[in-house]
C-alpha cells in the first residue's frame, strides 16, 4: 500500500481539502478514488431553504394569532397572575363631579353588565369554585360576579355620596345610606384581603406615594368579563331594583 504521507508524496497533498486519513481508506485497506466525499447538492440546499421559508410564512402568523388570542381572551389562570409593575398616579381630579368623569367611572365599573358572568358547571367543577345560582334558561351554568367590579361599584357609590351629600338617596332614612356603609365595609375587606405590600417611597417624610406596585392586568380582566358576560342579569333583578337603575345599585 502506498504511503501517502511520505516526503515524496507530501507535496502532492498541498492545496487539497482533505478529511481525516481514515476516511480515504476503504474496507479493503485500499485508497479511495477521491479525498472528499460529495456533499448535499446545491439544488437540494436551495430546495430545503425554500421549504423552510415557506414554513415560516405559514406557521409564524398562526403562532402569532394563537398568542394574540391568549392576550386578548386570556384564561382565568392568566388573570390571577401579578405581572405588571407600575407606579400610582395622583389623579384626584377624576373623582370630582363632571359628565366626563361620570362616564369614565361607569366605563371601569359597569364593564359588560357589572362584571356578572355565566360559567359552565363543568368549568366551575374543574376550578373548584363553589356553585352559584343558575339562570332560569340554563341549569348547566352558574352566575357569578367578578368581585373587583362590585368593589369598584362601591367606590363609585362613595364618590357619589361625597360629591352629592344632600341627595335624598343618602339620607339616614334612605336606601343609599346603608348601601354606602355596606360599600365602605366591602372595600375594607377587599383591601385587607388583597393587601398591597409595595414599599412606598417619600421625598418629604410626609407623602408616601412613590415606589413600584405589582398589578394584575385590569384590561385583560375586562376582556374576560366581556367574553363570559351574562346579559340577562338586569332583567332578572329589575323587580328588586324598583326605580333604581343598574348603575345606582347592585
């Protein structure tokens, strides 16, 4: 067998793109006809690249749509996460009485029937949630209210009482007096249940209103409420409301 690495032959190997020596010896110990095995043809490479590019064009939009659907219509489990980090702003002017402010308060408080939702009993059982009353036309579902909307409604009642203290609705003998007292207690329980542990900062040792807070995505909560809304809630309670509207009482 020829010695391919002998000094006499070494000059012939210069300039070759050769692989390991054992790759050039066949099973019989004889040298192969060429130093390097052929690779994937260029045409095949082009074909594979075109296929990969086509896959990107087809599947990337699908994956994006699936992701956006989860962002637009999140699951209940997603809503429970504290993900957003934000600072609180001093927006006390939004509490003052005005048509614009009243509209804004209604927009966050009475999102899709006050956050009253219809959920299937299978979903309820799967999430270990206590059963609730069923609508007359659907015994396989339960009616619930997302609590934050009840709490925002109560805050709206307190705002209304502050801005209109002479309203007969809030007189000690009126329905609104006890309603507003109920609302103060409801907000107290909500605050202590969902205690905010953010460390507020100060610049003057008097106002502690800086720092970061971890928040849930309220916009996502509103979208989930809209997705699962129970549009028949107002009709079911109209006899109890009497002359009140959905926006006056709950």
